[in-house]
C-alpha cells in the first residue's frame, strides 16, 4: 500500500473525536498504579468488545494485561502496544479533569496517583486506532493485535505477559510497534533506525550504621553522613570515569534515613537509577557504583557490608532497520515536515521491546509531541524550553488533547497499515 494511499484511507475512515477526548479525560482522572490497572483494563476490554468488529479479547495476562486480536485474512501479524499504568505523583496541572486519586502502593503506603507519563494518551489512542482499523477491514489483510500492557513503569509488565503465556493465547506477531507521547511540540513525530530508548537499571542500596542519641554522635556510626558521601561520590562516575563521547546517567532519586531529628538512625536507604546506551558503558557504570558504595561504607566504619539489590531493569530498545525505514516512508508522506526521521535516542527507557525480542521479532518505536504549540514556540523563542515546558513524570505534565491525540491515532494506523497490505 503506497504512502499516499494510506493517507487517503485514513481520511476516509474518521472516528468520533469527541468520544475519545472524553475517554482520555476519564482515564486521566482515574489513574492506577503499576500492577493495579484493573479498572483501566476492564474499560479497554469493554470498549473493544463493544465495537462488534470481531476482536477476540483475552484478559488477565501477566496481571491486568489484555489483547484484542482481529483476524482479517492472509498476511502479516502486526502488534500495536500501549501501556496503562500511572505514577505515584501528586498532580498539579490544574486542568479540570486532573487526578485526585490516591492508592496504596506495593509497600502499603497511600500515595497520590497521576498519569504523569502520558499512558492515558497511549490507551486512548490505541482504542481509537482499533476502531478505525476495524472500519477499514476491506482495505487491508492480515492479523491485527492491539495489546494493553500493565506495569511498564516498574519494568515488569511486558515480561510478565510473555511469562504468563501471552503467545499461547494470541498469535506471535511478525512486527511489534509502539509509541510514546513526550514533551515536544504537539503534532511532532520522531523516529530513528537503531537505538531509540536507553537501557535502565535501578537499585535499592541499604547502608548499615549504628544508631544512637543525637547528642552522642561519637557513640554511633551515622548512616546519614555515610549516605551523603555515597551520593556525592556517585556523581563523579559519569563526570570522571565515562568517556565524554558516551552516554550515561546516574541519578539518586531517593535517600531515606531516620524518623526524627534527635535520633541517629541505624541504616539508610538510597535508590539509584542508571541509564546507558552501550553495554560496555553499562558494565563499567554498574561496577563503579558497587566500588563506590563499598568504599564509602568502609571509610565511614559501616557495621556491615552494604546490601545492593537490583529492583528493575529495562532493556536497550533498538529499532529494526528494515521495519523502521518502511514506517519512515509512511510517516514522511503523511506528516511531512512534522516528522523527524533522525530523532535522538531518548534517555528514558521502555520494556515494550520484550514483546518482540522474546520471540526474535523486529520492533519499531516512535515519539509524538504533546506540548501546546504556542507554549512550545514561545519557550523556544525565549530559550526557556527546559524551564517552561514540563517533562514526563512532572506533576505539571498534561499533554494538550489536540492535536496530540489525533497524531497518536494517525501514527498507529499508518504504521499498522504499512505492513497489513491487501494481498
């Protein structure tokens, strides 16, 4: 199917944007934490069934994961994926449909919950694409899978679905496709051949001291001071040990110790996140983290060896060359100068590629912008993009509904139709 034919086909098969904008607001107002996406999954499954388009809906895969399968004759099997989970963030966007939700996390602590990474956009766009592609069944041939994944934020959802027999329940795809809304100008679409998302490792590090009275530090081993030394020394790994031509990030996202000011605690907990785009660099960074932590603990007189536990791991996401070049052709013809075929590899991470790599199948992932055009242009003109544009995971992150949603729907449909050719 030629790119120009795809564009004409999309224009002839619209969806009710009022309905999907309201649906997006519903999802945004009702976020659910990782592994707790029950209502989101139920809503998605119900809507797929209500299309009466022939989707075979399989639910409760790897937790709250689900997939709809639409078989439409001979041809390739294409999987479109969206993630469903939200984040423990207190929303401060002040939009009328902002989240007021709180939930208990895995540690039974009540947390505010927000769709601060745009997964509500992803779910809505995929549901709309599922309807739109079903309306076009006479124009394509093959099998379409629309998959809604739980627990992306904790890096466990894709693997959990595979381990729970995903591909015993649905066909193995020939191609896996996915997308992510980001803090770029709305209407923008970006993709690239090769590395598209960073590898990520997270750790919980427990440092052991000797607690005591705040007035008697000489009778203690203070884990707060120990942790402070660890945090500061970790910052030198990238700046002093990694080649400046290579990419690496070491972030300490949490440091917790003690409950009050006049008690020196007996332990501290540090949570560390690492991003890399090269396996050799990753190995060096992880080895340096272990060396630094153990060295600072020994220098501080720790009462025992630190406990370093890996909590999550995201694989390096790589866009297959042949698949991605085909997607580029379709996107370039449809989006024109709004499409960037050489977008930089994103520093963030995803686990979607496991849906393909676990079966030896190629993947392609792209980004689309969600920032109001006027807001973006004004900030860019003033040189204040970093200061004025909220990024993913920010309490202020709220994609402008249009043209963001339309762009996400169009991109999913274009990518799928690129491979679902009429035989």
